[in-house]
C-alpha cells in the first residue's frame, strides 16, 4: 500500500504505529478531556485521512484504556469521508477519567472491503442454523 495522505488541523497529532508491524495506528486527543462515569463524548482529533479505494478505517478501543478505565470506542470511517475524525469515547467505569493533550484515545485499522450490490429476493437459503441466533450454539 502506498503512503496514506494525512491532513492535520492546528494542534492535531499524526497517527503513529508504535511498532512497524502493528495493525493499528494510535490517535491522540489534541486537547484535555474529562470523562465522567457513564459519560460518552466525541473528541475531534483534527486528523483527516484519505482512505484508499477498496478500504475503510475501523476506529477501535485501546486495550489499556478498556482494561484500566472501562473506556470503549467503535466506529467506521468510509472512503468518501474527508472531514476530521471524531472519536466517541464511552466511560463504562465508576471513576472520572482525565486525558491530557497528546494522550492516546483510540486506534485506527485499515480494512480491505468489498461493496456488493443488494438484490431483494422472496427467500434466502441460509446455513444450518437458520434463524437461530443469540447464543443458539451454546456455551
């Protein structure tokens, strides 16, 4: 893959992989943020990325933030989006969590995608599970 074009707003941090073989590149907050217990908040990272054709970006939680503070995030950035990436953090803990400018808040992973057309039919031929879901395979 060719180098990815990144535009940074004033005060924003370049996404960085800590190790060359890491799948995820870290996103950092450009300013201080306080998350109260049970709160969720969108943080504008000031990072604009030109997503290559045939790819999407997944915004994922940092495992250390999940483990230590109960902070989760999830998101999808499509190829056609060129705005600043906003990360929505959810504080599932019972403690106040403070971030300083430059702290890692999420990671992004490039994922190859396919975008097939949809066709409406009267009936689909499912697999052996049929419409059984939500724990139907047992423990």
